[in-house]
């Protein structure tokens, strides 16, 4: 299995929430082109294949998940 670097460099997190689609996009540093891999349950890891590093996450149904989690408490 290949190794991916995660948060190797000090960078800022950039995020954007699409309310209409209920999707949260999180980027490590500025958003950039990347490949995505669905790791299940609506979470997609975005990575730069050439540098072998994770560059972001996409979380589908973010608001719905958050409300469901809060209601379960």
C-alpha cells in the first residue's frame, strides 16, 4: 500500500459550504486540482497524486449529518 502524506507542511485550512447541495469542501491550503477517492459514507478524500499528499476532504450531507448527530445526544 502506498503512503500518503497528510498535513506534512504547515498550511491553512480553507473551506466552503454549499448550502443548496449540503456539501462541505475542506482544502489544505488553496483549493487545487486533485483526484478524489470515496472512503465511504459520503466522505471523499482529495489527493495530489504526483506529490502523494492529501489536499482536502469533501463531506456530503454535512448539515443533515450534524443535525442528526446533535439530535442523537
